[in-house]
């Protein structure tokens, strides 16, 4: 691999005797990983299916190395489309493990796209508490939305705004915050040619300014006593130790905490940039010391203080259903499902179960709030792909359960009509008992309602 000369000189100064081992890590094939979605299946049930050649990742209980990724093609398996797992670079699983979200926590992922860390957080929350996921890029936020929906997450809010605009709505609100910051991506050089071709030493300084801006605008959203993880996938001292050292000096209400239990990680290097000694509590995952690309992680805590906040509803005055609309929705549940949904709201013609949150976030660009149930359209209710992914097979009265080995499972995921008789009305389509979408039967066949943008190519 042809690495930039300036980059190599910088790494030689940083690593000294370890430099040669670091260079050799670029000759090793990319490491692929998979993380189980415990919202849908537990670890041991997944292992028992014996789908892939897996090896446990030491820092993530639900994470596995994929030994035969190219041959096994996990993104083409029907279980991927059922949301049973997420394909993720192994070292990228470390920051959420350090953050350690617990069921009931209110968590913010401020730079969340494409959603790997958000889905990891949500699985740990087990649909209790709230996960607010934001990305400033309108294009990237669509990938985030898809992955949240694929995982069947019920307690999410997706935003597409700047931290500066969001912060006033969430003052002292979150128990935990993840900042997986935009960075120079030096740890991704092996797998991302653009990161390699775009690298320039000047970019390290420019990106550190952006990282400081994100940290500055996020700090006030953390509760006193709450914890914040800052992470990058780069080796740059200025983007890592330098950024954290600056932040702690500018925001003295924060302190850096020890990261315990991850023995494969190396200590931060404050001495190389003249930073405070407590920066040594930050951690680095070097690619020549772990089986993965590499990451930088800092665990911070906001010191306790007295706060006052006035809770406000998120969507006031939105429950404006007509009696006919409620009748149509209720009929759908009577005919199709064994569950009764409450606290629904309507925004235009779309129906939601909003995430329970005690803040008014009007003025912030909201992509999604809670579960999008479906759309009222010409005296009909059309259930959404997202809603199907939040259900279990037992929740539906009308189910078509297809084996993952049946060609019909692939036909459905490709958007084709399924020729099955005696299945009238809305049917929840499942593969090996796991929901993956809707189809509407006419007695002779099933019209496919699988989300077009998700269809298998």
C-alpha cells in the first residue's frame, strides 16, 4: 500500500520501536465483523444456527469476527434483511462498550450515520429509555434511518441538524452521549481508498476545529454526573489527545475517567503534544496490537451540579384524527394484528407512535420520531416497513412464514409477487419466524409491499 510520506514520518515519530509492526499491519487483509441484534435474537440462539464461520471479539459480547466473509456473503442472507445482525468493523464496536448504555438511559449519538453505533446502543437499551440519533448530512441520515428501522428499534428519534441547533432543546437531558467524531480516517486507509487519497496533514488541523465545535455544542446536553465518549478512527494526535486536552481546559466541569477492562488498548500519549498527564487515561486501539483497524476512545464525565428543567411534550396538538380515520386504523388492527396500539399521532397522513420524551423539539429537523406505523391513503391504511420490523410473529393474525432455504424468501426480498393461495388481506411476511415486511393477499397471490429501497439486488 502506498501511504503518504508525511503520514509515515508522523507515525514513525509517534510509534518509535513499534513502527515496523504498525507498517506490517497494512499488509494484513481487512478484518470483517458481525454484531448480533439482541432486540431480535439472543447470542446463543444465533450461534446455534451455524450460519457463518465466527470467532468471538474479545471486547464485545455480541460481536464476532467473520473468517470467511467473502465466501459467506452475510449481506445477502435473508437474516440480514430480517435485522438479526449488523456488519461492522470490529474495533468500531469498542466506543459503545466503553459508553455502557443501560436500559432506561437517555442516550445521544450526535454524529450517528450510518448507524452502527446507534444500533449497538439501542440493543443495549432493549427498547427502554430513548436513543436520539443525529447526523448533519441529509444524504447520510437516510442510511441511519434504514439501519434503525431494520433493527426494529422502538424508542428512537432521528434528527438531521447541527449540534448548535439541537443543544437548546436538550439542556442537561442525556445520561450518556457518544461523539464518534468526523476525522481524517487514518485507521480506515486499508478499506477506504478515498480516506487515503484525501489525506493531507493540514486536514488534521481543520478537522480538530470541527471536532472541538461538536464537543463544545454537545457539552451542555449531558446531565451532571452523565458520561460522554469521544471516539475517532484516526491516529492523529491533534484530533485525539489534542482535542480532548483542549476540551477539558475549556470545559472544567468535565473530567476524564479511566477505561477499565479493555487490556488490549494502549494509553493515550499526552507527552508527545505537551498535554496534561490525565490525558494518558484515554485509550488507543492500534491495528498492530488488536485484530481490527484501530480507534481512539476518551471517557469523560460531567461533574455534579444543581439543575432545573421544565419538561415539555414533544408533539403538542398533533392528535387530529377524524372518526373515519380512527375507524380505518382500528379495522387494520382488528383484521391483521393481535396487538392494540395506543397513543398514536398523525402528521399529515402518516401515523406514528411517538417516542416518550419530555422535551419540545420543535425547531429541530426531525426525520423520524418513534415508530412510523403507516399511511392513511384513500380510505385505506398501508402499514409501514418499519412497523413490520418492530413486530414479532406472534403479534400478527395473518402470517406467511417462509423458510430461509425456500426460493420464495429471496423472491420476496427482491420485491416479486409470491404465488400463494388462501392468504387474503394484509399478511406479515416472516422468514424462519422473523418478520421482514408486508404483503397483501387476494386469495391467489401476495402483492409485495417490501420497501423498494431495501430490495435485494
